[in-house]
C-alpha cells in the first residue's frame, strides 16, 4: 500500500512540475507578446495566440490577466529569444529554444546540461539545417468538415492537415504551414470563426534518427535536463 501511495505521490508531483513549467513558459510568452504589440489581444495577434495556448494548458484566467498586467508595467523583464544548437549522445540533433533576461547565464547552463548529459553544445548553423520551422495549429475536430476546411485554407498557406491527439488522448486536427505563413493561416482560421486549441511554431526534423532503447534513454535523459531549465521554453530533436 505504501509503495502505491509513493507512486501516486510521485505522479502527482510530476504533473504539478509539468504544469508549473508550462505556466512559466506561457508567462514569458505573454511578456514577449505584450512588449512587442501591446496588452490588447484584439490588436495583438501574437498575444491572442499566447492566450489560446494558455487555455490549452488550463492556465487559469486570473493568472493570464495578471501576467498581462505585469508585462505592461515598467518593471517587466526584457526577454531575449535565443536558439541554441547541439548534439545529444549518439549524434542526435537538438535545438533548444530559450527566453532569457541573462544570455550569459543561459548559455552557460545549456552548455553544462549538454556536457553532463554526454552531448555537446554546437555552433550556430551546425544543426538547424536538419529541421524545418513550421507553424502548427491544433483544432478540436468537433463540427468541422476537415476536407472542406483543408481546401479553403490552402490559399492561406496550409501545407498539410492530419489527425493527432492531445495530452489526454483526445482527437485533434493538426494543421501545418511554413513559419512565414503563420500569420496568414492564423487569420484564415479567425475568418472562418475557428479558435485553435493551440498555435505554436515547431522545428520538425527532416530525417528522424532511430536508436536502440538503451541509447534512446541516454538521449531522453539529456532532453529532460534541458527541459527542466528555467530559461528553456522548448526542446526539439530528431530522435524517432
């Protein structure tokens, strides 16, 4: 019985940690969006997108509103978005997307994570060519005629549409476009009265790398180290 309780407690704390990390990431995204385009979502497409993403991770409305107020104040931090490139063990390519108020601290921490995880931080451009940056929109498929929507959104930059799943296994429609067409596709969805569950940019690997389980676990351990860093927003890799 005690072991079951400990397992449940560990699972609960892991869920809380993941939620806290998600909320912190959204908070930085809100700050960046507000500093770039103002605090009114109606006139700031970037902020509208971040608020949608906040809903997707169940961030409470009062926390979102508080983050917008903080971002609008004179004391708000200035975050720089910096992308780091590196290799995990066994040649797996890794991109680390960060938002930081201290790049010196961040690059030192990212380098440490790579070194301790058996990988290495690489120079700019050494890994990025292995990925394609794309806009990714996730929709609730209920009430949507997918074939009709696909045809209507092609003129808005849609490159592909497929089926996916959310964190709880719920069905989703996944739309992808070139990153340069992100705003165009976002507007196309808005014009059709569709609010995405989430809308983000992602780096998709051109050629995934397959590894045996023991080697893949080494890679995953490094990815987990990176994801736990406070300055890291997202981590992308080409591990299959």
